[in-house]
């Protein structure tokens, strides 16, 4: 099995492709197949997305509020972990961790104040 060579084929028409010696490997055998594949994908993507959105049941608003509250708590925890790592990590990474933790915490506090959760 190790001696077998795999011949690449075009992702659109299935014809064999000759690969260049350098650079990115080819996916399509010609520009015509590349454009045809693009048009095929573009023609069917909106239909598939619309079908998927219709089939997904929407959770009630209370469940969404709970998901948002959990996500805010998780993001706050992630900010705390970054701040802790800012004190423990090697200097090359410490300042990045500290800055990430500070930015995450500031963004959460700016967009989700404690009064917002109490009103609902």
C-alpha cells in the first residue's frame, strides 16, 4: 500500500489533475471547472441556509436570557484565567494574557452591567 501513488482528480468533474512541482496543489483541472464549481455552490447555498433556519426550533426568550447570562459568566471566568496566567506565565506570554484578560473583563462590564440582569 505504501508504493501506490494516488492520482488527484478534479473536485468538480473528476478528471485527473497534473500537479505543479511547486506552489499550492490544484483542486480543479481548469479555470472552467473552478468557475462552474463556484457557481454551483453559490446557486445552492442560500436554499440550504434557508431550509436549515426553518428547521431549527427557536428556544423561548427566557431560555435565551439564561444562555446569555451563562455566557457572560463563562466569559468573566475566562478573563479571570487570563489575568491569573498573566502573573504565572513566562514574560513573553504574560503581558498578552494580562491584556487579553483586561480587555475581556472590560468588554463584559461595558456591555453587560449587573443592573441589566436585575431588571429582567
